C-alpha cells in the first residue's frame, strides 16, 4: 500500500464521515452505535468494504422518505446489524478457524 492509497483512503473516510454528520441526530446516533458494534464483531472487510457506505445510503433514503430511524432498522438494532453481516466472514470466524487448525495439528 503506497502513500497515495493511504491519502485516497483518508479522503474517502472523511467524505463518508461528512455524510454521516449530515444525517439527522437520531440517525447519526444509531449509525455511530452500529459502527461501534460492527467494528467489534463485523466482517473482515468492514473498513474497505461497501457495508458502512451502504448503511448511510439506506439511512439517507429513510430520511428522504420521512421515516424515523427505528422504522428503518426495527427496534433491535443489533439484530439488524447481525442480519447485514450474517454471510460475511468475521474476525471471530477467522480466530475460531485458527484455533480449530491448531487443535487439528495437536491431535496428529
């Protein structure tokens, strides 16, 4: 990864954060909590993948439709997040696989 890639990544992240900041307060609060949750349990490609920008797109559509944030996500926001990442490999999955591999080596 070169310096240009790092600079471009920072520009994209700042533009993303500006979109989040432009959301109404209730959407912004829920987004920030979702982001924290997803960074703890989320998919391996979260920082560079389409998930976070996709959530902002989804929220912007909810705002345009005049809906409240919980009308868009439902009352259980963690379950909403889990649904978004259900088919994505997570760091927990990679860790479990590495443990399973270590156990397999020890039993041989």
